[in-house]
C-alpha cells in the first residue's frame, strides 16, 4: 500500500448542513394545512350565499381533514426520503458511512474548522490482514472482520464524529474539534476494543484481527485543505504499515529546511572580512 492521491468532491453539500427532509416536508404540509384551514371557511361562506344550502359546516370539516392529511403526508414523505438518503451514505457491510459520506463531511468540516480556527483530525485505518483472512477463512471471515471493525468504530465515535468505510480494507474517522494528541487516544481505544473482540473470536480472527492507524490534524498540514489532510493521514498510515502493522503513527510535517545559496555565503564572508579589517 502506497500513499494515494485522493480527490474530494467539495462541491457537494454537507449531508447535515440543512434541515432534514422530514422537517422540510412537514413545514410544507403545515403551510398547506393553514391554507386549507383558512381558505375553507371563506369558500364556504361564498358558496352559501350563491347556493343557499347549509354546506358551510361540511366544507369546514372537509378542509380540516384535508389539512391533517397534508401534514401527515408531508411528514411521511420526508421521513421516507431521509431513510433513502441515509441508506445511500451507509456501507451495507460495516454499517458506517461510505466514501461519499466522508468526502461530503470532510469538505464541510475543513472549511468550518478553518473559519472558526478550531482543530480537526482525521484517522485513516487499515485492516492489516484482510487478504489473509479471506484466503484462510473465506469471504465470510473477511466480511465478519469488516463488520467487527465497523461495530467498534460506531461504539467508539462520539455523536459529532464521522466514521466511514473509505474503500476495501480502509476506514476513516473524522474528528471535529480534536487535536492529534486527542485523536491518538481515540485510536488507542479502537485498538484496545479490537483486542478485546479478538480474544473471543475463533480462528483465524483470533490472531489476525488487527488494524494500523494513521493520524493527521489540520495544524500539521501546509494549508486548511481536505486533500492535504487526507494525504497526511494516508502517509502516517503507510508509515504504520511499514513499521510492522498493528500500531499508530501521527503525521508530522517535516521542518522547512533553510537553503543558503553560494552567493549568499560569499557575501556573508565579505561582510565578516570588512568588519574584521
């Protein structure tokens, strides 16, 4: 596994940026209900003058029923759309978010953290021996491994965190308002939880269920960009894999080296010689 060049779909909206569909449709239902409730009596009075029939009470009753129907239908349609939207952003095997969900959230959170000058960390997690698990235990063992990792991530994450399956044997966790040192604590908690699960698993999971984790926070990259945060976490993950797997590495940006040109050295020597003379 080598550090990858990853692209973000920053143009897509954050999935939690606006009101949920059920709320939008419920508000629309309330608006229609008010229109029906306020318009029905006026319509009933106008018709009673023209037809001289006692239909006002009946129309008001029908309007009330229609208004309730608008409200219930708006909520039901919105709830259904919310469910479909959530399913489109969830990985079916691991029950965490999918890559699309992570990319949407990451673009939004990087922008928000940069504006508010708040910390932001990203964990990249790789299942160390997934191919070996598939070879020795079949794809059922591989799917079980992924499901266990997803379950641990869901149990570990806070409500504001975003856990997702990035692809294949890779996962990611986005940690808003979290520095690298705090993110390392989260990563250690994940490794400890997997170690507990491993003790009660049958072979081959009891020996092979481990993960490597790379961490990068926004303060460690050159600019507040989602691409740079992803690359930093991916480099740290690559270092963890190269160091022997089943470990955690925090990305540390190398210090900027100062290059002194030959002409500058000559000028400096001339200045020293003038002062000494």
